[in-house]
C-alpha cells in the first residue's frame, strides 16, 4: 500500500489500542495489541507519518533509530542487588532503566501526555548482540526487565532486504506477534504531502513532468544509485534557503541529494531553465499588473514543459502573497484577543501601573508559547504566528511607560493595533490584486487549456491559497472552479455524456 494508506491504518490502530470502555478497560486487551511493523524502502516517509499521527491524535511521540544504539542503551546497565531468598541473602543481577524507556517517561513529563507512540526505526538492521533484545521487544513489549508504559503504542519500521545488506529476517514466532504493513512509494500521494508542506515549486513542477524520476534505486558496476522522497524533500529545503540567500546551485550540489547521476543531471538542467523562465517571463511584473503583452505570444508557442513551469512560477509568487496575508491575519486576530484582555485587566485593576500590567501580560504570553512549543502542541504555522505576535506585543510594551494613565496606555496599544489592522488589509489587497493579474495573464495565454486546469486546481488545493480564497472572494476563481468541475458541474458533464451516447446510438442506427 502507499504511505498515506499506511498512515490511516496506523492511526486507526492507535485509536483502537487507546480506546477504553465505560469503566476504563481497554477495548483491546494489552496482550492483543500487536506492535505494528512498518516495512518499506528508505526515504519513503515512515518517520514523517508517525509525527503526523501523534499530532493528529494529540499524543506524544518518542522516535529512535535503533542502529545508533548498543545493547546497553536499549537494555540498561547491569548492577548487583542483594536479595533474600529462602532465608539466605543472594547477589542478584538487575539492570538500570533502559535509555529508551526512560525517554518515554521523560516525554510524558515534558508534554503532559500519558499516551503516545514509541517508534523504533530500522529495527531489522541491528547488530548481532542487539537482535535478541529487539525480538524480545516485539514479542513482550519490554526492554530488558522494563516494560513499555501503559498507553504507549509500539510501532517499528524496517527496510526490506533488497535495500539493505545488513537486514535480519524475523522468525515466524516474531512475525506472528506483530501487524506487518508493507509500503511502496507513490508519487501522487507524495505530491499531496509536498503541496501541504510547501516544498520548492521547482521540485514539484519537475516531478509533475518527470514522474519516473521520483523514486529510483538501481545497482550497477559503480554501486548503488538512488533518489528517494527524502532526497527530494531535503533538496527542496536547501533550494528554498538558497533562494533567500542567493546561493549558487549546480549539478554538484544537486547530486549530493539526488544520488542518481541521470536524475541529478536532468534536474540540474531543469533548474537552470526554471530560473531562466522566471526572469524571461517577468513573473513578478505579471503579478504586479505591469504590461505582459510581449510574453503572451511566447507562452502560447512554448513547449508544454515550459508552460507548466510558468504556471508553477506564477503560483509560487501568489502563494508567497497568500501566506503573508494569512499569517498577518492570524497575528492580527491574536493581537486583538490580547488587546481585549488588556482592556479587561485595566478595568479590574484601575489602580495598577498600566505599563507593568501589559509587560506582565506579554510575559504570560511568552510563557504559554514556550510551554506549548516544549510540549510539541503547535503546528509550524501556529508557532510562527504566535512568535510574531509575541514580537509585536513586546514592541508595543516598550512604548508604554509608568507616566501613562490607563486611558492613555490603552489608546497607545490600540493605535499600534490599528496599524497592524491596516497592515493586514494591505497584505490581503496585495494578494488579491496579484491573483487578478495572474488570471488576466492566464486567460490571454492559455484560456481554457490544460494549464488553466492546473492553475485553478492548485489554487483550490494549496495550503496557502485555499484558506485565502475561503476568506476572500475571487469571482474568476469561482467561475473557473465551476467550469472545470472542481466544485460542481458534474451533473452537466454527465448530461452531456448521456446526450453524446444518445447521438452515438442514433448515428449507429442510421448505418
């Protein structure tokens, strides 16, 4: 199955394992809660889905790559304890708590969550001395003489033997005690992930055009040559940093991530063209409403690869503006809540120093933010918005002093907040205007072609564009969505197909 289906299977298993009846008994007895064994090629996204499942189920996650550990760190260190047996004192070997089990308890304290997932990666690639410990772990849910705490689900992952020469096969006894899920890479599933995590548009556009280069592992006389989903994601992160820092990117850099010479060479060539298209077409000029008549003819005559790349560049420019508008909106909303809180505090403590009250409010906001970050309770976008909010609040706090009375202090903060409201309105207006300019260009260059389908579809699905369009009406987006059957129109399409069938039958009867 693909990695998305595997995620759904594991998530349902976690929910079932943690569910209890009306008196707190597990619906599935612990002894019947089989550890999950996730098998798949390297770099397919096994670790990422565990992070997503933990976040979506609001539970903790402890992840270990077991090949980095020794038997001592997994089992614990031996020590001698004196015990009385049958009236005689005996020296007995016991073990300190496993580092892995200790990490589970530490995660419970850090996050305040009693339930979680213990994820052990590369479990079938351990050393000979550690292999029996891993078998015991899967069969008995223990490391040494310490059991995994109640409320923690065990998920292990490994690579099939064709991808790793050090793989150890599990015996029948072990396999009969786990739930094995086999995953294979699938581009369409990864594209959804790439869109949601805002991977570099050059990567997503390239793989749209070269799907056969998404995942390849080959062996020849020069050794193994490979490119994986992890490689594309890591390369994307470096490309995004390189864009901001204006760093050069060549085949040598790309080859450090894409360890398949043919794919690295092809993407390097595409990268040069992608950057060239951005300059030649004046993408930023198009989105700013400057005349683009001179490039429309070129776009209409361009190859399909070039046209799709151009659409990707337009979307990238739009998404930057959408993200800015959405983030500014989230920060403004958070600031509004703080402004209301400050007003209530001033009313309740009318004899206190307003500047000190607001400073204390900022400190409380920072403390909550730090706590939520440490507990892993924030999604990246939420963490970023709250961090920006804190920076604004602290900036406003610096403009308050003890000489201001309550009314003047509130007016000062409210004035700063009104400036933030105007900033949000400007960001929304900038994004909306750019979207209209993009539609102007798309209609002239591609009209109802496949490029418009891709453009509107990505607007509908993008993590930055979709929320923006939900909050801000765009008439042409709605028109094309209906026309291209993204929101509806299926009935009209079916009716048209039925009319075609009738006409076809009539023509057949004539002959």
